[in-house]
């Protein structure tokens, strides 16, 4: 296969030995430039057959020469030197893509067959450009979908009367007509929003224009060929990023907490928002960002929402991200309040003296002293007797010294202190105000001790308190302290135990009894229980102490979940010599 040009070139060559003669035949061809037509899609091919006698001559009574594009030559005689045997040409009409190939030949037949020759070869003509190709003006292939940006397509048509049509393809859209087939050499391309719905996972949407080249601009013009050129549609974030509407933060944890504030431990915020995606994108994720943690928002009835608790600052960021990777955020900032629950660190009670019915309840504790937080303090007992106290405040600490009345000196009373702040958070602690009974009688006539009371409590110093009369003969002196049994000493130890359940459930006013076994150290005897303790979030009361067992009740008044059920008591012992 030989590709022709505008110059003569040998297509085929044959050399024959004819007796004493030697001859070379050549088949020649060229494309005649004068008859080349892009418009008509055709060429003219010139052909000829020549001979050259290398030695001797050829004599033949007759010959017949035939060849492609040539008239048949008949005759006879002698071939000497060199010359042309056949000459002619033919019209070559290219296919729709501008291609043409064929086989040409020359058949030389002599009376004396030794000189015969057949020359044959396939030729290919240069392609005739047909379809136009496109380029983007100034090499700008990106166009912004903002309603005004455009890019310009330049077409290098091969024939002046050629015209073009365009289709666009984006993603799986298939070809979509852009216009009629009457575009000349330039077209201003302006994308539409419809084009991007077929590619929803990118911010720069790829597509291409299909270019159809036609013989002219008429409706039924012949299509010459096709080509294509790519482009990118860039989506501006300001127009196609998701939109957040009606983002709100509502307090649902404590009705007394303002909407614009976040209280530590108390706040529970409902985050809500409406949001829309644009440009045929879909929602990829919606979440709230707080303390570097993501909390997904769930969709219901067109509203995204989530309940957020355990907050440790006032910063919240609403976030929505779409399938294109666009992300929109909206911040909410509330005032953070370092609130903490009220606690009772100490609670005791004492009589003015062992044989009176009046005295004081004493307590200490902590609370959050801010945001106009106030305390309600009450002291009550199981009989329903109750008294309110204001307490004394110093920073985040409070103290209570409350006068109490009407408690018979010979009876025990289970007193309960309850502290509640302005936000409804409370804590309780119990204390047994002990009654006083006869302790011992040392003597008759000489000494009468109605009650022996040993204690260190409140405003009373450590010592022995005697109820009733003491009579002695002569003078009685006491220097230092009165020592029971000679050189006895006192010892305080703490004992604890857990409840049947491991932890409280989350129900309000839950309670459980706890039994604590008391074992006196060697050489010591038990005086009694001084005070009972439990988890700071609960309260405890000691309702009995008998046979070495302290009976306590632990209260979960505020409904705390997963709080260990346990109690402990401080027990006073004395060592006798």
C-alpha cells in the first residue's frame, strides 16, 4: 500500500528478460492538485505506465496494453530506448470521513508472451478534512454557573459554507440539543442549571460539546462528520452551598435555665434547624459540633434536631455537608455558667445542755453562688416538725446555725437537713439528736449522779455533764478532767456497708436500708454512733443502733442514676483500764 502525493511516484516496478533484451516496466501515479476538492470530497488521480530498455529491444507483431484509468492501447512493432505505454487518470471520491483507497494495475500483453507483465498495487489518497474541530477561546474551558459567565467555542470549518450543530453531554445525560445546525465559526456557550443535575458529586462538573459539521445550513443538509470538546462548569459556593434556616437552641433540661446560657450539669439543649441543598445535590451529613465532638442531627417533618447534654462550654456549630462537598456552618454561642450542685459537708445538732428540749442545728456546705442563685434551707424530723433557715453565705460556702425547739431531752430525734437552690437542685443529710438517760449511780447519800454525759459537740467543750444533784461530805476538788476508770481514752472509728442493690435506679425518692455491723476494738467498749455518711448526692438517716448493728436508710431524693448505695458511720469507743 502506497500513499500518493502531488508528485509522480513509482507504484509498481517489474523487470523482464526477453531473449537478449532486458526491460523494466513502471506503474506511476500522483494526485492532481488542480482537481483537489474539499467541498466535493474528491480528487483526480493521474496514472501512467512506462518502459525502459536496459539492453536490446523488443519486437512484437502485436500488443495490447490496459490499465486503471487508461484507454486500451493496441498495436505492434519494436520497443527501443524508453517511453510511455499507457497514460490516463480517474476520479477518486472519498468516503464520508474523507478517506480513499483503491487498487490500480497495468496489464501489458505481447504477441511474444515472454515480454508480458502485470503491474498492480493498492494506493491511499491523503485524507480530505471533513468535520470541524473546536477550541476554546483564550484556552478558557471553565465556566462559572452564575448566570452571566460564558466561554467561547471557535470552529475551524474546512469549507466556507459548512455549518455546525451542537449537543451537550454531562454525566449520564445523553446528548441534549443545544441549538440548530446553523452555527458558523464561533459560539458563545452559557451553561444552564439543568446540565448539573446529571453530576451531583462534584463542585466542578465535567461535560463536553458534540460538534456536528454539515454541508450547509439547510434543514436537510448532509452531515460531514463529528467531533467533541470538553468543558467544566464551576459552581460558586455562594450560590450552590447548602443553606441553613431557622437554627435554634432551646433549653429542655431545666426550665429555670435561660435559653442563652449553658449551665454545667444542668443544661440540656435541643438543637433544631431547617436546611436546604441546592444544585440537585443531596444531603451527605448534618451534625452539631461541640467540644470537637460531632452529634448527628436527625430529620423528622422537615426539621433536623438533636438533644445535646453534658456540655462544657457555650460554643455550638451547626454543620450541613452535601454530596458535592459543599459545607455550610452556623455558630451559636451561649454564656457558659460553671454551675455545681449544692452539697452538705457537715450537719450536727446539740442541746443547750443535756436536760433541755432546745438547742441548735449546725451545718456547712457548698453551692454555686452566682446567677442570683438562692438557697432554701429546712430542718425537719420524721414527725413533720420543720423550720426554715436562711444560713450565712461566704463565696460558694454556706453555714447554718438554726435554733431548734421542742425536742424532749430524753428522746432521740432523726433530724434531716435539706438544702435546695433556685434551680431545683437539692441535697439532704440526717443527724440523730440523742436523748439523755440515766448513766450511773455512784453512791447513795454521798454522791448522786443522775446523768453522765460525755461529749464534744457544738459549743460544749469535751467533758462530763451531770444531771441532778451531787452531794459530797466535805469539799470535792477536780483538777484537770475527770477520767473514767483511771486512764481511759476515747477512740473514733468509721464503719461502712453497701445496700442489697449495687446502685440506685433513676426513680425519684428511691430508698434502701443498710445495716452496718460495729465491732469494738480489743480493750474498748462502744459508747454510740456519732454521725452517718453516704454519697454526696444522697442523704442518710440513722434510725437505730442495737446489738452492735447500726440501721441506716439511704435516700435518693433527686432520682440520680447509677449512684452507689452505701453508708458509713463514725462510732465512739472508750478504753477501760
